[in-house]
């Protein structure tokens, strides 16, 4: 088991080093997410007042869209110099490779959220500091669920010619429950009278999704990676 | 735990991609201490065969035996004894030469990773550029580093796909000397190449592939004439 997490950590560390040197994913995803929030702010904010319940939806749309960008590139990088083959050739548990990749994507998506949550708060007057614990839990559980499915599909499509088109087509229908739970949970926190039990319900549901999706991904990653 | 072996047996190996047959009923065996050449025109099935031997691709028919075991049974333990250098070099351009080797050494769980990496960098003649990013290396430097990446864990079976691509004469000669050293140390090397002049005199056995079939097999030397002449003869008559 320690070997499993050692391998996963090696992958995370390597991906972070590559990202720190290239800044390719951080810059593109942050820019794209911020742009999403800004465009929606023009559409849904009139005379300084935002449309009711818009903030949660826009936050999760920005997270989902920018997350798709990150997911598409995470395995694309391994394909360019065929380093994926070298990873698969190593005597490591292949699910550990998946967990390493997943953690890298989660870290990147969380970094994007650190920047766009205040933006949503600013443009949509969303009370982001009202229940920081609940909002943090929603964002974390939603991000894990979304990234778990996305990382698996990105790995599965790495050799497909039309992978850029196929990833969102496959990912969004499966990840819809995560996005709905995220939107409804966030709306419960942001509404005029916060509904904490409702927010907790959606967090529990997201936790359930996370367990199911991560388990399924760990189970299917090895056969998917063997051609 | 690792699985060691000294004999590789390929039995009735076949692989299809959809309706296209890349390999058909290929059988041969080889022993540790051999350098086996896989020769054939483009599309002959050399890379497919190497991928199957590396356990990266599953055969449609037949099986490969590594000593007494097959890849399905031995799994990760077997992969610890395999090394592969593909046409693409399996290196991260954003990482330095040292970081690349260290990453793979640690992925293989080597206890003496730093020492092996330092040795690998010396062998690749890259000790002075060890902390430079691979993106700034020439093709030859990358090729030398990629070979050390494939060798960092001391594999029993080394699979090379066009290893001489991009190497100048001196680097090619150095690679040939390195392969002879590996052979003498009991490594089984299988090399797919079109650089017949370079490998002439290096190979202990030659397998000729054409359209996915093993059309001839002969000793590396003493088959009558230079390797390229024998290659022309076999391929044109098959």
C-alpha cells in the first residue's frame, strides 16, 4: 500500500514540476475560467444586481469548463513523447498512475477555484465567506468527482484521434450529477436565507459520487490502459 | 519481487488491428546473452512485435513466455526486468536529464537511485549537462539519455526500436559498444532497425519480418556477404 501512494506521489511531483516550468495549464485554465465568469457577469448582472441563484451555476460552469481544458492536456502531455508507454512499462500498480494523475488535476482545479470563487463573489455579490466550511466541502467533493471521471476518460481517449471532441461529449453526461449537486448545494449556501441542511445533503451526495467514481476508475484503469 | 528469466519464447504470435493483420503466427526463441536483430521494411510488424514483447500490447493469438511465465501471470514483477527504447524517446522535455533518470529510477523502486542515475549520466556522457532541461538537448543527446532511462533498472530484456536514429558516427559506435557490453553481462537485446551497416557484426541472430510474417531467420554473421546484401536477398525472395 505504501508503494501505491509512493508511486502516486512521484507522478504528482513530476506533473507539478513540469507545470511549474511550463505554466501551460495554470495560465490557460485560470484565464478561461475568469473569462467565463466575466462573460456571464455581463449577461446576468444588471445595474449592479445579479440574477437570483445565478452565482452557483456560473461558478460550476467555470469549474467544469476550465477543468475539461486541464483534463484534456494532462494525458496529452504523456502522449507527446510517448512517456505514457514508459509509465505503463514500469513495475508499478497501474491504478497508482491514475491516482497520481487524478491528484494533479484536483490540485490544479482547486488552484483555479481559489481565484474564481472571489471573482464570483465580487461580480455576483455572492456571500462566499458566509459558510466557508460548507462551500469548501462542496467545492472539494465536487472537484474530486468531476476529476475522477474526467481523468479516466482522458486516459481512455489518449490514443483516439478525435479525443478533444470526444472528452466533453463523454464527460459531461456522466458528470452531470456532480455539477447539479454542486450548483444546488452552492445555491443553498448563497441564497438570502441559507439552507445548511440542504447544503449538507448535497455534500453527502457528492461524497457518495466520489466513492463510486473513484472505485470504478481504479477498477477499470488497468484494462483500459492495456491495448 | 521481480521475475528473472534467461529464455524468451514467442509462440504463434499474431496481432490484428481491426481488420488489418500486423503480425501472423510469429514464433522464435532466444536466450540471454544474444543480440537479436528484427529486420524488415516499414509496416513489417517490427514495432508491434516489440510492443507485445514489452507487454504494452496484447497479442490476438499466441503467447510470449519469459522463462517459465507469461506476461498475464507475472505482471508487474516481469515488467521490472524489461527495458524499452522506442522511436519516441519517453523523456519529459521540461525535466532535466538528472530529473528524468531519477523519476524513472524511483518509479522502479530502486534503492540506490541516485548512484545509478549518476552512473547513467556518465555513460550517456551527459554528466556536465545533468541539470539542463532535456528540451535544449540535441537528438543524439536525447537518444543517449533515453537509452540510460531504459537501462537504469538493469533489465534482462532490452527492446530497442530504431536506436541509431539521429546519432552521429561516434555516438552510434559508442551505442554499439554499449550493446556488446550488455550482451556480455547476460542481457538479451532485441533491436529493430534499418541501419544495417551499423548493426552488421553486432547481431548474433537476425529475424526477417515481412507483412507481419517471420520470413527467415539466420545467424548474425557468416550468412554470406554483408548484412544489407543478405537483407536484400531475403526480402526480395520472400
